[in-house]
């Protein structure tokens, strides 16, 4: 296995309540099987801003714990791999990176697409845009206008205390009817209840992760008091967390990121339980490069994802250059075509592009 560190500048900085990003700093995994290579993209960031892992903890967990256990062994399936990793607590981004590479290997060995292996049903998926915070409202309105004119189906903006009510009010004044959502990335507490009640007037599609990143209980208190659906992101780290949130009525919508929950197998279980309980789901993003982006597209083809738009945009939403050939593109309907067994569209890893973005090799 190789771990390759790549750095790809954003064409426009991306600012959330927890950090401002100038580039995507990512670890790529190249997993060698007998007859093929499985590529995967680890979704961790430079620091532990979004969840506890980062680009320093992941190589440790891979090199010192996971790889010694799987080197020169037969692995029956991604599921069997995950079960054998239960001795490692948490560290789901690290586990998901290997799990994703195993799905790629399984796809190659079986001659099937990831969509087919996962049970995907949709030929194309609807895309939305997640917009970072800007220095003023005019700059944000310009961003919104840009992506609306490209046809993006849903606009999500990042908020934080002091950059919330007035910003949304200004957006609603300009665009009273667009499908609008907000993402706080855990920047608030229950003390902000009056603010969230007031925001009901904006008819937002949902409010993403307003409270603590591991909270399930306070979100239930909040959801009971407001009309706007709460959508959980950070808090849903596993099937068990999803079930707890459903039972406690902590949210009405769930954003599923396969990396956050330890891989595609666990993510599909969460998708299935949400469908069973009529909780709308959509596929979240982590400003991925092409490899992770294409895996998200295949995952988002599951039947429960047919209603809402996903944080799975075209490569050029974030980057001038990408590491797949072709880059991810949107159709005139602002959808993305899902790779299938008929090779309607086929993505390859562009190793020259990977090399250009990689100042050093970690292993
Ligand atoms: O909370 O959904 C989030 C990016 C990095 C970390 C967390 C989040 C995000 C995004 C961007 O909102 C989603 C994307 O376009 O990839
Ligand atoms: Mg989010």
C-alpha cells in the first residue's frame, strides 16, 4: 500500500465556522491486491476540525495498526474487513479509506460497477452547492448567483454566530423562493434557541448540524421547538447514532457521508434504516478530489437519495485541476451521471496529475 499526500489549491477559498481552507490537503491510498490496484481518498483534513482525525493520525492508524493486520491476508469483503477492525475504536476516516479501496478492488475483480455492488438504482444524481462564508453579503450573493445560473438544485450556506440571521435575511430578500439550507458545523448551543425560532420565517429546507458535533439529545430539544427540519451531519458517526437520532427525534433529515461512518457498508446500513423510517437522506461531501467525489456519486445512486440534492458538485466547483480523467462534470440538467456496468462514463485515476500535486510520498 502507498499513502500519497497531495495538495490541490481551491480556485476560491472555502470558509466554514471551524476553518478557512485555501486548498485540499489529502491523503490518497493505493492498495495493491494480487491482480489489481484499488485507489481511495481519505477524507481527513490537515487538522481535527470537523472530527477528531486528521492527516497526521490517519497514517499512524494505517501504518501501525491496520496494514500489519491485512498485509498478505485474504480479505473476503469490505464488510469482513470492517469486522476485523473492531479492535480499533473510532478512527473511521482511516478505516473508510481502506474500506473504499477494497470496494474498488472488488469492483475490478467482479467486473461490476460500484453502483451495482452497492445496489444503486439511479442513472444520475441531483447536485447542490455548499458555499463558504464570504467577507460580506454582496460577495456571498455573487457566489449564489453564479451557482444558480449554472442550475445547482439547492443552495447551502455556511453560518456562524454573527454571520447568520442578517445574512439569510438578505439572501431571502433577493431570492425568496430558492431551495435554501444553512450549515452551522456545530457553532451554536441551546442558548441560541430564540435565534433558531426566529429563523423559521425563512422557510429553509433544513438547518444542518446547529449544535455539538457529538450531540443527539440537545438537537431533539431544538427540533421539538422549531418548524425548520434539523439535519444531522457530524453527530451521525454510525448506524447506532442514526438509530438513536431517529428514536429521539433529534432530526428530520440526515446527511450521510460514508467516510464519517467508517465506509460504504456502514453508510448503506444508515441509508436503509433512514428509508425504513421515512427520514429523507442526502449524500454529504468533504470537498473531495476526483477519487472521493466519484465514489460519492456511486453511493448517491442508492434509491433513498432520489429526492434531495447532494453536496457532490462538479470538479470545477472547487478545483482548476483534478486527479481523475475525465473530471466530474454536470449535465445541462445539473445532474451527474453515475458510472455503471455499461461504462456510460468511466473515470480513471490520472497518476501524472497525482504526481504533480504530491510534493512527497509518506510511505
Ligand atoms: O459540513 O458538510 C459539511 C466541507 C468540509 C467539511 C464539512 C462540510 C463541508 C461542506 C462541503 O459543506 C461539501 C462539499 O461540497 O464537498
Ligand atoms: Mg455539514
